[in-house]
C-alpha cells in the first residue's frame, strides 16, 4: 500500500491503519457529485444501488417519448423486475465493471459497435 500512496502529499506521516483512516478523511472534499461505493452502506446495498442505477438508465433510454399510460405501465413492470428492496437478487455482482460486460478499457468504437 505504501508503494501506491508514496508520492501523495503528507502520506509519509501515515504509519498505521488509524493514521491512514485519518489521512483519507482529511483528504475528503465536499461535493454534490454522488459516487456510489463511497458510502457507509453495506456491500449488498452498494451492489444493489449500482444495479438499479444501470438498469434505470437503460429504462429511461428505451422509454423516451412514450405515452404516459404506457410509461407508467412499463415502469411498474420495471419495478417488479428489479425488486429495489431485495438486496440479494437481482443485483450487481462484486468485481464486475458492468452488467453488460462493458469496461473502461474498451474503446468508444467497440461500444458503438455493440449497440
């Protein structure tokens, strides 16, 4: 771990788990940007949040311009499918970069070709 953080400002003062936690907390900044995974929620809650975020984004993308009655009907079906209160299933799997297998390492062209 020291090799990874060695070039960071004031990291040379970190010498224990406690001082590392203090160091990280001191480096935190206030932001309105929400980054899932940086919360104190359980792993199951964080994985479910990632799953819901990706699935909801797909839902919104595929339902642009639909009549309100169809949108409401499809949204109810969506909620039944994703089960927001069930942390166990369906959910994001720990260690994967996407439900679709799309990772940052792929180029934009590869992503466009998949669609």
